[in-house]
C-alpha cells in the first residue's frame, strides 16, 4: 500500500495498520490531516489483507490535543464549518472501518484527540494518560462525535461531568467508568494494541465486519430491527470463503487461513 498522508505516519505490521498522529508538539489535527485520515481509512478498507487499525500519537506526551484553537480565533464561521465537517467525516470514516480499530492512547487525549479515540472500537490507555472534552471552556462544544459517543460508553452522567463541567479524567478513572478497556504502563500502549490485534487475526475478517455492523447498529436502531438482521447476516456468511475455511480448519484441527472473502 502506498500513499502520503498529511500529519499521519503509516506502518503495516502483519495484518495491522499502525497510524501515528504526527503533528508536533501536541499532535493537533489540521484540516489537511483530517482529510488524509478519511482517505487513509478508505485505502485501508480497500486492502483486504488489513484486519485491524491502530491509532496512536507520536512522542511520549500527547496522543492528540485535538484541534489547534488558533483556527477559531478570528471567529470565521466558514473556516469553522470546514473544520467541523472535516472532523465529522474523518472520525465517522474511522468508526466505519470494516475491521477492528484500536486507540493506543499514549498521553493527553483532549477534545478532538479524545473524539478520535471514541471513534475507535477499543481504547487502551497508558497509566499517565489524561482525557477530556474541554470545548465548552472556550465557548465551543465537541463537534466530532463527542456528545454522542461519550455517553454511549460512560453513561449520561459521566458524559455531562466531562462535557458540561469540564472534568478531566485520568487512566484509572477512565477504566472504571468504561471510557477505556485497558490500562498499561507508560510506553506500552502500542505493544498492547498489537497484541490485541493478533487476537483479531484469529477471527474471520468476514465475521468481524458483519458483527461490528450489528453491534454498532444497536446504537440507533431498535432491537426488533436488528435481531432479524443478525440472523440474515449469519446466513449470508455461508456465501463466503472464510466460513467454509473456518469450519474446515476447526474440524481438521489446524489454524484457519483467512481470505477476507
């Protein structure tokens, strides 16, 4: 896979794509960087050999501090609209990545930085990480999914504490309230994410894609709609090569060789 992506570094490790947010000193998101993220996810979706996507930050201090506030200093609504749309499109694309996305939070995840992590399927935080959505403290609000994704994970009460009261949480609190799924020592988030990605490689990519669609669909659709869809997607897997390979590999007591087809 080839391509140049603004403020993003791409490394392929096995069936995993490791994307590093690289815009020092705080790994802030720029318009160009967000456009690049959307394109990068699209490119990864087209590569059938990629099963997981890991997002982390460059350096030892920041995952991402979100948007550069200077972009909003002049009150230009047209610029603000362009940034809001690019944030939304980039993180919605990340959320819809067909495989498993893992945020390896290696430091401060603030504002749009935390919203990036919220768009991922799973979050692993290093013990020194700090997380917040402080937009209201400067007269703004989280516009890249924060008001919608955060309460889904941590409850409405904690979402209100973080967004309405500006409360910052550390890794221990984030684990307790369900904002992250794992806390690891400093410098170990990427390693832990890769270890989890290796577990993903043992799963049928076709099954993962279908199951993820069902799980995320429950956020906005009633149970009565998705229970029949669950059965339909189960049967649809019988049209895939992965289903046949998975069953035969199990019966033959050997590791499956997935084709993502």
